[in-house]
């Protein structure tokens, strides 16, 4: 099979290539999937750079890609609920990367049937970002209908998913974004959009129950002052000195890392099919052009998900 791999840590254009490799073995709990599309996430180019290690001792060449969509071609002996021919989307376990390939294997517990209303390209852009938003809001913040939520980075992939899921759950959503994306973020469900370049979100005069942070840095530091006492700051980027800040402001701080979950993906698929969640695609690259896909994602200029499509 063909797969995009990183041959060492370094610059994308120097170490990433398309190789012919053996298909990964099918475990009893696995699905073998003919990949149709996969999305590029920050984790992918951070792995290439060596800034994020997915295994204690990485062996090169290292397969790249952590989520995607395709068609089931084989099921492991212990698998129930899936059959050959099913269209699925998924996020693999962190130690089993390799969705930038013509074939991938994934534990069936981490997969779900694709939304019936989407293409493979659209579906491929959903798993990692939607699971991150879902787990941040539902599991970490334990949000309730009627609460006030501030989403930092509302036009980004994770932020946009958080805005939509929060709207579905009945929250009052404010989001920060650039002015050029304000209409898009409002259309997703934000009641108010704050232009982070020209406005200070602190000036909005709101005391939020939850802040969902995808930006970090100074933005995160300033966010503690807009939380009500007893509120929650959820961060996908980590929170330096979290315990001290939580005590100082009387809030709960919850940095977290998303985990793959097929049951949650099934709920997300249902939300997509009812119009409650959509993904914006920036550009689609063929498998042979994976370097440019990674570079595009790492540039910070993408408006939506960068997708790699498998072309035979």
C-alpha cells in the first residue's frame, strides 16, 4: 500500500515522503479501511518537527495521519456492529497513526458510521475537532443549557465545532475571531462575535460560566478575569500554573487532551445529519501532494480543514 511517512524529524519538505509499505496487521478488534480522505491536524506537523512524540521510542519511517474516512474492507474476529462495505469515519489511537495512506486499520471501538449527508472529504475533517469540542464542553466543563460560553478562536476548526455543539446544547455563545470570519461564526450559532484585533473581550461586560480556549498565551491569561466565581476554563493547549490561577480566581481549570471514542462519534454523526454540525474545507490535496497539505496546515492561513484525498 502507499502511505505518507516521516523518515526522521525535521522540515516537512525534507523528511516527509510517499512510500510503499506493508499493510498493518488486522487485530481481532480492528477494522481494515480503504481510505478515501484524511484530514491534516496540528498533531501531524508537530510529529514531523519532533515537537510531539506519540511513542516512547519512535521507529522511522513513522506513518502520519490520525483521522479520516473510508470504506471497511475487513473486520477482525471480535468485531460486532460493522460489516464490509460500511462507510466509516474515525480517529485512531495516538500510537497507531497512519491515515495518510491507501489503507488504514483502526480499533472498531474508535470508529462510527459516517454521517449520511456528507462526502468522504467532509467527513474526514470532523473526528478530531468534533471530539475535542464535545469532550471539552460535555466532559470537562459539564455545560448546561442556558449557561454563557466564550469560545476563543471561533473560526478555527475546533472553535467552530465548539460553537455549534454549544448551540445544540442550549448555551448562549460568544466567540472571538477576525472580522473577516465574523459572519461565518454567527452563522454557526454565536450570538455575539468579538473581533480580537480591534476589541478586548473583557470589555463585553459578561461573566461567563465557561471559557473554551483554543488560543492560549496572553488570551488565556486574560480569560480568567471574565469567568464568574465557580466558572470553568477549558483549554486544549494546557494551562501554565493552573492550580495557582484556579485558586486566585475561584474557578476550575481543565486542560485536557482529546481521546478517540466511537460512541461519541456516532452521536456527532447524528448531529451532522440533523444540520447541527458542519465542517468547512479549506483545500483538498492528492495523496502525492501530502507535503503541501502539511505545509498549508502549518502555515496558519487555512480557512477550514486541509484534506488529503486518496487517488488511485
